[in-house]
């Protein structure tokens, strides 16, 4: 009987010890190794991961007519057009503009077009790269976002709209950054829209400077929103703001420059993408883009006008270079 008791006690100790073993802790990146993964893209801007290891990327086109498209990159790095015929224009900065960011959910792509102010939805659950013919943008269902924004009330109404980035939040709501209206738009599952938050301007020495919300993520408790900031893109003026589920805004971190995207690591810590340093008369300086952690530490620098960073694994990411028309795989 004593032996039986000791065996049971030992078994209980083993069960207790097993329950105390933590899951693998994934350290956040301190630096990245980079390799070119895909090239030949037309002013790519946003990227999202779908099923089968596919990466879906928005290409703004060449600014001439309906040359914008969404392409899919297969795990071997090959690029296949998936949706073609999106409007592409030349913006005041003399570069292509049109499609912005996209998100994959349950076999569908949710695609934003900044110029048209629309959300397009594409069912890609049966799309087979290289086999399925590309879809036409004109055949996709869409929802107009910009007219709602322009008709909304704001403390500081800009009378402009540029739907830019998106993320999923509580209760299957979709949250969209409007980089021109300086606002976050909430779309509920019934497609009803509301203004979730307004990001007020910074105080510059020569007057207000627009916040310009770009990236947005939800960590299960709060939203984090990154800021490009408006002209003249002052070094160190950009911030990350946190927004609770009720839309209350407070500062999360400050001291950044031209932040165009934000992503969460495996431990739910933010990384941000700095587009480039800016100086007159030449404008944005080539190869001054960076990836930084929330403390402002540089994880990677020397990037050429990056616009998006997506985590695709515990220790792997992809980054988009709009200027080079390339996607890079990053690992650590």
C-alpha cells in the first residue's frame, strides 16, 4: 500500500510539473535578416497573408487608367495577377495612387481604394494562381466609405477622405483608418458605418500639423494607431496612440518619424515602419526607411520607402518596398 501511495504521489508531482511548464516564449526581434522574395510589382503598398501560404498584395499601378491590381505571391515567390482593373491615378506628389491596404478573412479579401473611397470585397477561396483567370475589379461588390466620412461631424473637419488601412476588432467589426479625415471608421457586420475616433492634430511651431493615421492593430484589449504626420513631416513628431474599446484616445509612445504601418509581434508588442526622412527641397530621402520597436529602437534600417510590414510566422515577416516594387522576407 505504501508503494501504491508513493506511485500516486509521484504521478501527481509529474502532472503538476507539466502544468507549470510555460509554452515556448518567443523573443521579439532585435534585428532582421532580409532576402528578396518577389519583385516586378507596380507601386505595391499593402500586403496580407491568406491560406496556403499565399500573400496578397495591392499594386497601385502606373497612374494611367485602370492599371491597379491585387496580386498573389505563392510560397515560391512567383507573382500572379488575381484582380485587375482598379483605377490608378497620379497624385500631387507625382506618384501612382489608388489601392491602399487589404485584409484576408475567411476566404475573402477586404480591399481599400483610397482614391475611390471604397471597400471592395473579393471571394478568393477558390482562386488558384496560374490556373484561375484574374477577376475584374468592376465585378466585385463594394461599399462607399468616403461619402459617409465627408458627411460626418468632426472637431476638425478636413473635408477630405483617404481610406488607408484596416484591422478587425471586437464583435467582428472592421476598423478603417482614414488618413485624410484623421479618423477611424468602424464598420459593423451589418455594414453600418460610424466614426469610432478622431485623431486631433499636433501643435507645430507654425500651426497645427495633421495626425494622418496610417496603421492600426488590435491586441485584444486596445487599438494602436500609427501616425505619418502631415507636411513638413518633422522628425520625431509622429506618435503611436492607443484607443480603448469605447473610442477614448491616449498616448502610447512618441518620438517617431513618418510612421506608415504598425504590426504586432508574437508577444503582442508593436513594431512600426518609418517610411523615410524628409527634407526640403528634395523631399523624402532614399533608403532612410526603418523598422523600429515601440521604444524607438531600430530593428532594421536603410530601407527604400517601405509601406507595409506583415508577420507571417512566429519569427518571420514580409516587408513591402513601394519604390522598388519588391517584397522582402525578414527573419531572426
